[in-house]
């Protein structure tokens, strides 16, 4: 049992490290699956809504504009701000 706990702890640590090394996600180019994985509090459905919003309204000019997507508020934006970026075309 102790070995299983150790293995699970190491696996969790590696996942956290991999996410930190990956760097911020560009909300203007990421697909729905990448957005759902990168944004805490955003599942597949909201991630699809982000992509649809971007297609209708054009590229985001700031991370704050995510709050304009239905179902995503400023709390979600603030919680994820350091993990998100907006690439300039």
C-alpha cells in the first residue's frame, strides 16, 4: 500500500511539473481540448464555447475578454490568468 501511495504521489508531481513547463496557453490558437485541459473550471462544453466566440468575434485582444464568453466569469479568468496568454497576430 505504501508503494502505491508513493507511485501516485510521484505521478501527480510529474503531471503538475509537465503543466508548469508547458507554459501559458494561447487562447487565440488553442483548440477546445487544449483549452478544457488548461483552464481550471472550464470543461469541454465551455471550451467549445470559447472557440465559437473567437470564430464569431475575432481573436481575443486580452485574457480579460474570456469573461465575455457565456458561462465564464472574471473569477475563472483571475484563477487562470498566469496560465493563459493572447498572442498578437
